[in-house]
C-alpha cells in the first residue's frame, strides 16, 4: 500500500439512506404524473435483482479456454455475451479488457455507479461510495492494496471510468494450477470483484475445499 501524509475515507460497505430516500421521492413523483407505472418499476427491480456475477464469470471462463472467443470478447463484449445466450443489458457499449503480466485494469464510475449490471449483478455499496469513486482515481494502488491486491512496480495500472454509454468488464488472469479444471469449474473461480479489477480470481484449492 502506498504511503500517505493525510487521512482519507476508507472503502466500506456503508449504506446510503439519503440517496435511497431521494430515489423513492422521484419514483413517487414520476408515478403520480403518469411518466412511469409502478408495474414498470417493479419489473425493472425484479430484473435487476435477478442478475448475478455468474454470467460475467461464464464469459471469462470461456475466454480462458477458447482463445478465439477471447478475441471476440475483447473486440465486442455485447456480441460475445449474446453468442453464449447471455443478456448484456441496455448499455450501448460493453467493453471487455484483459489483465496481463504487464497491465492491470481497474474499473470505477467517478460520477455515479455505472456498471455492467446485466453481467455482474447489482454493484456493491463500496463501488458507489464517494471514497472509492475519488480514491480509485487519485490513489488506485492504495485502493487495490486495501483489497489485498499488490502489483509489482513495473505493472501498468489502467483505471477505466465507466459512463452511461460505456460499461467495462475485466477479464482477470487465469490463476495458476487451474489447467485441469473444466470451463464450469473455472467459472466458479471468477468473482465479481475480479471482474471489476480489485481482486484476483480465487485459487483452485479454495474451490476444491
């Protein structure tokens, strides 16, 4: 972890009751004015909570075992998701980026919480926090250190800022010792945080236990 000469807010999983209250008030106003129906809101919430990181993990696992698919995923993640029968969500552009020995990617949304929900499920609270959104840009290596990821000095760290139009999915490095695992077994190694870029995939031994 990098050294600091000042205090900073920790990356935590604290809730945001003020924001939730504003959302409820806005929803009530839109329903009252006939802009949206409560049923539309319910269906949207049902879709959101039904999503999980499992779909993103399937993409990563296939990319690990199929070099041709990996190239298609890196070229057009939406098309690659559809190829596997997965819903890439409403975002116009979904970009997959690959971590290598020389480059590590880390995703943030500095303005709000733009995120590939269709492939990764709802974003964690820490991803939406001001502490993460600001420090991921100003001190990315320090943030990674708090998540337990320490990069060598010669590894280039690229911080990707999601927007309403572009969402990012990190393809982490395949962990050593996973050569004998099936594609389904490999998918169990891929965590949500690894596809955001703040964690490494689980070790094969952790799955076997």
